[in-house]
C-alpha cells in the first residue's frame, strides 16, 4: 500500500513538472521537434510520447509500463485496454511457436468504393497489418492450435471478403490437420465498403465451422471488446465454448441504436459480458492473465 501511494505521489510530482508552463516572451519562443515535425511552443506543455496512458473509464493518467505489466489493464479501475493481435499472440502462445498463414491476400474492393483502397493501404502502413485479422498455427503449452486474432485498430476489425476468407481458410486447414480452433473476436461488424460481399462471409465462415464440428474438433470463441454486428451474428457465437473478457461489449446492434428503435431504456449493463453470462449466452468470463491457462486446459481436454 505504501509503495502504491509513493508511486502515485511520484507520478503527481512528475506530471506537475512536465505540465509546468514556461515564462516565454515572443522573442523567447522555441522550436520543439515532435515526431519529425517542428512545432512552435508558447506556454504549451510537452508530453513525452508513449510514457503515459489515459484510461477512458476512470480518466486517470497511468504509467504505460504499469499498464503493460498488468496485461494492458488499468491498474486503477480495471478497465481492459484494446490490444493489437501480435501483443495478444505473445500473451497466449508459446514463444516463437507462431507460424502465420495466408499473409498478404489481394485487396478486395468489389464495389470500387471511393477512397477504399487508399484507406486500406494507409492502414497497412500505420498498423503493420495486412488486414483486420491475423491467422496461423501456434502452440499453447506445447499443444498445437489454429488461431485467429482480430484487430480493432484496422477499420474497427470489420469483416470484409479478405477477413472472411482468412478465417475460412484457418478453419479449413485446422480441419485437415485435426487442430482445435481459437478465434479472438473483436469487430464492429460487416464492412460497409464491400456491401453484400461482406455479409456473405457470415455464411461462409459458419459453413467452415460446421465441417470442423462434424470432424469432432474443438472451436473456442473468445469475445473481446467490442464484438458486434455480423461477426457477433456468425462465427463469434458458434463456439463449442464461448469465453469473454470482463466488461466486453457484445451484441448485434449498439445500445443507442436499440434504445432509439424501441423507445425504451435498456437494463443496466445490457450487452456487457457479465449480462450475457447471466443470460446464458457466454460460458465463462476469464480475466486476461488467466486466458492462456484456461485455453490450455480446454485444448488439452479435447
């Protein structure tokens, strides 16, 4: 407790020092280099990039290293930060066991949607991802699994033709190799820039999972924040075992859309993982630091 209070005091002192305004006259303005850009500073506090994170739930500013050490969970309020697919892989799989499948599939733009290809190319550079999902094979405590991880930072994990194709191929390869499948779901739903083609991925992924099930193999779906739309209405809810992270938003339409449609207030916590667990839609809520252990137990028992 004393150590925690001392850290908070140190953090408070550091923040005061960092945000201290400089007494600069117009002649004393200085040029500050931020991310390769030159920025004029006058009475403006400068924050070192990546040193702190702000929690959207409690609005506290916390050390990034504390967030990382705590499995990307706010140490103050317990809110789960969204994490990248590769960070997730490092948490779940044995070190250096992952082999990626179906990398760099051709870009899909069936509607020639204005600016869509350019946006995809930009996101590839910014996120260092080829699409909104990474798929491949790895090991969890020496047990081989086929795994897919969706990316919230790539068009909100929306499912278009390429995402559906990668997930379908993941399941089909797993069926041939007799591997259990684990998919970490995180999505805003079907990708509107691809129209009906994106909606077809719902049926395609479901058919692949049906054949995987008929082969007597295990599929574990892990619902993270948020899992919504066409993804929630297809492969995300077809798991033999459905797990969820605490506080994850899970639903087809968003709460505001539903309230506006039915003209009624929704129950407290509606569409949160805990609410779905109470109503039988989720088998278990698992804390992030227990996920690898839980998944290991499941795949070893199948």
